[in-house]
C-alpha cells in the first residue's frame, strides 16, 4: 500500500502525545513502534519528544555555526529564532524578541 494510502499512525485515543512514525514505515514496524510507545510512561514520552526537538535544534545550530563562524552564540540564536518563528509569530513581537536576544551580547 502506498504511504499516502496507509492508515494514519499515531492516533492513540485519550493520549495527547503521539509517536513519530515516517509515512513510508511498514504497518508491521509501525505497530511495533506503537506498542513500544504505549509502553512508555508519560514522562518517558515527554523526554523522548524533548530529546528529538533538542537534536533538531543542535543540528540546525551546527549548520549556522558553519555558515557564520564569527557569530556569537546570541547572534546565532537570533538567526535561528528568526528562521524558526517568522511564520508563526507576529512580526513586531518577533522583532522585539530577536532584538532582546542580540542585546545579550551587549
């Protein structure tokens, strides 16, 4: 079955955290992943999601370090913040937040 026709994955009734399973994962592997996910406590699920988010941020920050080798940590954080939130925060709020981040170098 093509990934677009696969059953939705991660729909766990009564649970606000859902496992991350790529669309091209076989149904058997998705079931194993789901069983493992359901076997985790809420704290373990939260930690798993936080670890995944942290890994993504670290990967992007590493790339920014390569692109802007002379930039301070505050400047790199400002660049990351602009990229990450430009489509989801009001522009004036984001501009104030980025300005405050840059002023940390101050």
